[in-house]
């Protein structure tokens, strides 16, 4: 991926992350709001339950006040009534009857201080004020939050005035222990887990009535409930949701939603990029294909052109070959006639002078024939029209043929030359060569040897050579004048002959050896020249034709 | 011996004919395939000297016809081309007995003709 592509990807990822973050932020706020509302509802409901509970309990005690309507009740009557009441309502610490002088007269349970005979003045300003207000107004009053006289902690006391007609007969007081009371609410408590879900603090008129021990340390958001009025006193509750409440109302929808949104956006981006890239790649591939097609077409045209040119060349080569073959025939035939003519004249009954002239004419036409043959061969080589056709050939008749050629040439030359044939030991029965071309080379070598040798001998040697004994080596040795050291490298060059004097004497075009070497090369063979020892001009020359791999299936002549 | 020379070059044909006539043979000449076949009919030649290339084609059909028309005739194929440099004509054209490459020296031709005459005499027919 390119650097630009990486940056694009990172940017898209960051954008998706930001969008997901914003979504989470908004949803998180809403979740908090929902949570707060839930806590508020719970707290408000709890407060109402508290207030109603107090009212229910106070209503339930009113019948005791009724004991004094007709006559004063006895201690036993009071105890019997109130004990039931206390048993029925846990959280009620004690119930007292206070006479019209505001002195405690009966106490249930009996061991609860303040005991009988204690004046209310001893119980503190709030209680005294509330009791006096109840006496004076004839209404139920409440002390507010006080430390209970028995030392059981914070609580509050309700005073219910008793009247017989217009006479004030005393007060019934009910002491609530705040801690027990709030725990033991009787009515309408449809949330039994409230104590676990919230840590609370209850106040009367702003002064503490009760607080859970962990309220001050709670870090979670504080909920302040609505207020409720109890006989002129304001009841208020603050609450902290506890971890258990938070856990029970856990809501991970914002996280899920944000994550989902971010992932979907990013996935969408990736999909879009993939499609985009796919289109781009397709377009690029199309362009590449079009280019390729163009190149292909151009190539096909070129191939066509070349094929046509090749065919034309082949045709022209074939034409050249045909032309040269025909020319060979066309030249040989009239030449044959000329030579025959000279021979006829030579044989006729004519003066010696004319006979010599005819003989000279014959010799010249022979030279002309050799020269033309050479020129035609060179042309054929240069035109590539000279082909090598290898075949399995019997070696023995072939060697006999070469020997006969050698004999014929020597006899025709009229020179006093000895002829030798040397055959190697392991000559195969057949060899795989182009017999015609090899014969052409051997004939040429023999012809050369005879021409450049005045006296002595010509030797034709045939044997197998090479590391695997798979090469056929044909040597033509003579005892002629040899080739001087400084001229040796030019032996196989075209139109070269030893020197002009010799050339005139031997009458050749100087093409023979170069043609032989070219043909040998065409056959993959070597044609080399070496002097016989000692290396002196006059010690003769040896030409060696080495044909490689002439007999793939090895076998001896005797097979 | 009765000899038919089939050679399109009139001069060469004359040279061969003169030379062979001087040697005592009865020589007839033909310059193309058609005239050669005409002449071959019922003449009883002992030898046919046949040029390979003739104006109306390659002369091998003449050789084949000779085998039929004059079964006793020997055939010398003359060629100036390099088509049969190594005597393959004897395989490709079974009727051909010998092959000489142009230019043919007269002494070579005489030698071969004499050999053919000897060969014909030694045969029982």
C-alpha cells in the first residue's frame, strides 16, 4: 500500500472513531439522565412511604387516647393496649402517657427511661415545645429530630393530645427510633432491596434524623427527594445509589451503539475503497489489455512480414540453387563438346603442329572447366544453396572409388608418381556422411597433390581417430614442394595460390582448397594442413579431413 | 554396336557420334525425349547414351522405355549437374547401367563403350 493510501486509511479510521465517540457522549448523557430519573423516582417513593408510615402508626395509637375520653385509664389498661401496639409496630421505642402537668405517668415498656414521674421539661427544648403546642392547640405535634432520652440514638417523638370535652387530660407520646423505623416500614414497601440499592440520609427541618454509615463516603451522584410535610415539619431524604443499584441498572447500549456505528462506518469506507480500487484496477487492466492487443497486432504484422520475407528469401534461394544447377549443366555440356572437338581433331590425321594446337586447346578447355566448376561451387556456397545430405554409406566401395579417382588423375597427369593406400584397423562397415561432398573434397585434395608433385608418391590414408574412435580421418600426403611457413596461413583463402610463377605453371584459380574447407565446415568436419617432417619446403604436404561422429552405432568393418 | 545418343546439344552429340563412328560403331542421334522414344521403337540398340537434362524434361522415362523397347540395351547416363554425384542413379533409376559426369573425355567414353560391347557379346542372347 502506498503512503497516501495509508494516510487515507488512518484518516478514515480517525473520523469513524470521532463519530463513534460523539455518539457515545450523547448516548452516555442520556443514560445518566435516565439513571438519575430512576434513582429520583425510587427516592421520592421511599420518602412518601416513610411519611405515610408515620401517619399510619400515629392513627393506630389514637384509640389509646380514646381510653381517657370517659374516665382516666389505669396503668394496666394502658400497658395492655400499648404493649400490643409496640409489638405490632417495630421501630416504636416506647409509648407514654403524660398527664396534664406534663409529667410522665405511664411508660410502656416499663424499663424505658424517662420513667414515671419525669417532667417533660427534663427532655429537652424540642420535646417540651412540641408537647406544649399539642396541649395548647389540641393537635397532634411532632418533636423533630432529637436524641432519644434512652440513649438509643436519633429519633423523633409524636405527641397526641387527649381531651375530654374542653378539658385537656394529657398527652400520649410515641417515640420513634429512626434507625429501626426506617428499616421496618410496614406499608407499601414494594421495593425490599431499597436498603441495598441506596445509601440514605433523612432530615427533619434540615437537622439529621438518620444517615447510613456509608452515606458520607459515597461518591456516586446524590439524589435529593421531594419534601413531605408531617404536622408542620419538613421531611426530606437524600440518597446515593449504591454500586449494587448501579450494577442492577447497568446499561451498555451507548458503548454498543457507538462501537457498532464506528465499525459499520469504517467497514463501509473499506467497502467503498475496495470497490473504487477494483474499478481503478479494472480500468488500468483494460488500458493494459488494449496496449497489449496493439502490441500483439503489431507483432503479428511483423511476424507476417518476416514470414513473407523469409518465404521470399527461401524462394529466391531455391531459385538460385535451381539456376546454379542448371548453369552447371549448361556450361558443362558445351564445354564437353569443345573438349570432344579438340580430342577429335587431335586424333585426326593432321600435321603435328596442329595436333599440338588441338592438345593445347583441350588442356585450356579443361582448365576453363575446372575454373567454372569452382566459381559455380563458390556461388553455391555463398548463396547457401549447397546442402549437406548425410546417409549411411558403405565405406569400402567408397574408398575404392577414391583410390580409382587417384589412379585416374595420376595416369592422366602422366607424371611418374607412386600411389599408396593406407587403411586403418577398425574401419566401420558403414559410415554416416554426405559421400558426394566428401568425395568432392578428396578428389580436390588428390588433384591438388598430383598437380603440385613432380616426382615421388601420393598416399591416401583412411583410419578412425578421435578419443572415442568415432571420427573418420582421411589423409592425402604428397612429396611435392610443400608450402613455405610464411604462406601457410593463406592456404585456405580464396583466390590464393603459392606464387604467380607456380600458378601459371599449375594453372588453377586458387579456389579449390577454400571450397573444400567451406564444404567441410558445412558438414561439421575439419580440413587441416600440415607439413611432413622435416619441415622444409620440398618435404611435401599432408591434408587431413576429419569427419566427426560418422558412426553412432560402433562396429568394425568385419561385422 | 548399335548406339543411340540422346543429347540436346547438337555439337556435343556430333562429337560423340563422330568419335564413336570412327571407332566403328553404328550411331544414331536424338535431341529430345520424344524423338528418342520414336527412335527406340524396334531398332534393337545395344547401347543408349542418355543425357540427364533434355529440353522436354528429365530423361529417366527414356531409360525406362529403353528397358521395355530394347531389353538388351545398356544405358550410360550423362549428367552435368550435381544431382547424382555418387552414382545414386543406379539405385533411383534401375535401368541405368553407368553414369558419367560431364565433361566426359572421349577416351573415357570409348573405354566404357568398348566394355559395354564386350559385355553384350559375352551375353548368351
